[in-house]
C-alpha cells in the first residue's frame, strides 16, 4: 500500500474502537473491517484500499446491518482521499449512527 494511504487503514480502526468498542476488529478480503460480536460476526463497516481494489480512491463502507437508514435512499460507502479532522468528525458520526 502506498505510504500516503497507510494512515487511513490505521486511523480508521482506532476511530471505530473509540466510538464503538463492542465491534470486533477483523479482516475482510484482506482489509480492516468491524463486525458484531459473537459467532455470526456480521460486518458493520469496513475499509477498502484503492491500491488493492485498483480504484481511484479508498472507501469506507457500511453493510446493510448498519443503522444508516434515512428516508428511502442513503449512502452506504464514502470515498476517502485523505485523513483529516473534518473527515474524522464525519466518520465518527457515521460509525456512531451505524451502531445505534
């Protein structure tokens, strides 16, 4: 993974641990993911590397069990070019909503 992208998969797990300590850290397709505790361990949120997925940007995504429902349509993944205070604040709110 390119150096500029390494802060993303290391900062995101720390954020999830701070906001939703009950989620279990795991790898999903070789990338960081967080799931429900217990045997089912369903993924709630995950990080996808642009380099690994051969896409233009890194992605933070949320599964269908995340509680992000709002109206009849809502986003479930977010492009993330860099880690900064603004993005971190938005991601904190999203992770919190995902587990509430």
